[in-house]
């Protein structure tokens, strides 16, 4: 019994002609009614799937002309260098200098993104915070989130831009001490206000303030003696 051979060049011809294609169009080009046959041929062509239209469209990465954000659109079909909408939302929001509001992300990806952002927060891949009456989404990594929050406050004139830039250059201890210093200068309610402006916990600001008042500043290290991962002692053979 002769085995039917499907020519992958037929798929290449489709993509060269129309740039994107649906699974039925690709099956028709190969002359098969089997999805798996198409995917076997696509696997050798470095293909990608749209994050819009429920992933119904396909193209080749060699055809997609991704922009600086890693996005490419063909008419109303949208593709991302990062793959799915979930991965794209995570990457773009983590990269965003001042985080993203939902509508800002949607303006980039051209599809609804609220549910994707919600899922990413639930999975711990992003975090969010009211700002002031809608959620700002940002990196799950604490230091990066603090930078994004400070940059967002600078955009709203709540925090001078030069302070936001300066804050982004500080290490963990320096950020805490700076917040504590500003809190001292503001007096009553200073801890909470600086926490709001810099994206810190109120307890972190209070700790920085107490360290300054007590002179407990570690000049040569970020963590206290004994902090961080314990060193592994080398055992000598007996």
C-alpha cells in the first residue's frame, strides 16, 4: 500500500500568498482532512498562532514583522513574539516603565485583556494596586514593582519625576531609608503617605524611619549580618 506524502511547500505557498491562514485553509492546501497532518508539517516551519480570534490563525515567524513591543498584526489578526495573550500581557506589563492600566495594555494588543490580567494576578505572575480608583498592574518582583509605582506617581504629579528616577537607582536598604527620611519630614501620617507614593508596605517605611532614628544603618551591606542564604561549610576529610 502506497503511503500518501504531503508536500510542506504547499503550506509555504499559502503563507507567501496570504501571510496568515486558518487550519481549514491549510488542510485544503495539503489535501487532507486530518488536523495532525497539518501540525506535523507546520512543526518544521517555525510557525506561530494568533493570540486573537481564539488562536484560529497561523503564520510563520519569518513572515511576521514584529515591532519594538514584539507585536505584529495582519489586518485584524494579531500575533506576538511571546505567544499567547496571557504570556504577552505578562511580558508587556512587566516591561512597562510605569506598569499598565487595563486600557493601556488593550491599546497595545487590540483585544480585551482584563481577564488575562486577572489570571496573571491570581497565579502570582503580576500584582495590582488601586491607583487611585482603578487597578494598576505591574511586575510580581518587588523591586521592579516599586520602580513602576514610583514612575506612575511621577506621571500623575504625585511624585516629582526626578525623585522617581532617583528612587529607581537605590537598593533595597536605601529605598527603605529614603522612605523613612521623607516620612520623618512629613510628620503625622508620613509612613502611610510615603507607602502610597513609593509602592511600599507601611511597615517597611516605619522600619526605615526607626532605623534612621536609632542610627541602625548598615553602610557596607544591604542585609544584616547573618541575613540571606546560609553559607555552606566545606568539610575536611578526617
